[in-house]
């Protein structure tokens, strides 16, 4: 029996649907970051990207950043304990209370189990289990997306030299800044990251699939079509999750 039913059902405000804690899964380059941003705009809940949090630590030269830097540039995963603690702190911030979009976490089964355990503690709002969406894109398409990706360091706009190039090579259309390439967006590192993804993240997919908290979205479609599919899947998954919990 639940004691606080309002907090144990869909994180809804008025008639507005809120998806609660959401996990976006997918290989490097499937568009998790882009799709997360669209959900942030739609629902007004924050995106939590462990890759961004780690890169922030590297940029600030923190002890954690120093530890993570070499591992990240090799395409391997940073220790579970480091990322788990980072997420634990982040989830205590007030802006997560209406829900959040996890991007790139959990990436291992141990991280998934840690997250499931952690958010059952009543201090974490909303009191709902994570629902997971996996974005699926073909290997060749991913390779082009990754090795062609360039980012504006100033306005953060993302380009692709194959599919969405800037007007002038390597220069941001909006502010003229020189575009940068992430050091792990090269082909050898991509191959390593794909191996890591297949080995470590497949059990995470199985974990959420087995519990009926999982859906797949075809990431080869347009950005808008992928977003629409994800939003529909979130409504369906959250409804199914609420029904299961109510019938217990
Ligand atoms: P991303 O920006 O999500 O592609 O992550 C870039 C790199 O950061 C990965 O290749 C890993 O080295 C590291 N990283 C990000 N998230 C995690 C995580 N949940 N667990 C372990 N390592 C991570």
C-alpha cells in the first residue's frame, strides 16, 4: 500500500503530462543529446548528461576530471562509482523534482541497479521508476554522424560536415567562432565506443525491457519524427507503469 498516492502516479501537473524520470539509451551518435534537448523544451524538465558532467569536470581541472580524462579519450567507460556519485549529487538538486531526462546514464547494469535503488529513497522526487527509450540507428549512419560532428564552443550549435555543414568550413554560422571536434569523435575511438556500448549497455536494455519499462524509437527518421515517437512512447510507458503499480 502506498502512503502518498499523489507522488506515486504519473508526474502530472493539471492536465499537463509529465513523463517523470526518463532514460534515453543508444549508441554514440544516435542523437540522444538532441532528443533530450527537445524533451527539455517540451516538458520543462532538465537533461542530465554524465558525458557533459564529466567534460565539465575536465574543463575545470577537478580531481574527478583528471581521473576521467584519459579513460574518456580511449573510448572506455569511467568507473561506475565515479558516475554514480556524480548522478547522486545531481539528482538532489531542486530542478529534478518534476522529472528529468538521463542522457548517457546508466550505461552498465550496475549503474542501472544503483539508480533503481537510489530513487526509491523518498528524498528523490518524483517518486516514480525510470522509463527507458532506446534510439536505434544503423552502424554506417552512426559513423558519419560521429566523425562529421562539429560544435560551436560559443553558442553550442552542433553541425555535421556531411549532413548539416556550416556555410563556411569550420566556422559557426551564428557567431563566427571556430568549430571544434570532440577528441573522442574519431573513427578509432568510435569503434572502441561501439564495442563498449555493445558489451556494457546491452544488459541495461535487457534490464528495462524485462521489467516492461522500455521502448525503442527508430532514430533514422527526421529529428521531429523521432521526437514525436519518443513522446508517444513516454505516455504509453508511464501509463503502463502506473497501472502495474496501482494493481500491486
Ligand atoms: P557521452 O558524451 O555520453 O558520449 O560520453 C562520453 C564519454 O564519457 C564516454 O565514452 C565515457 O568514457 C564517459 N561516460 C559518460 N557517461 C558515462 C557513464 N554513465 N558511465 C561510464 N562512463 C561514462
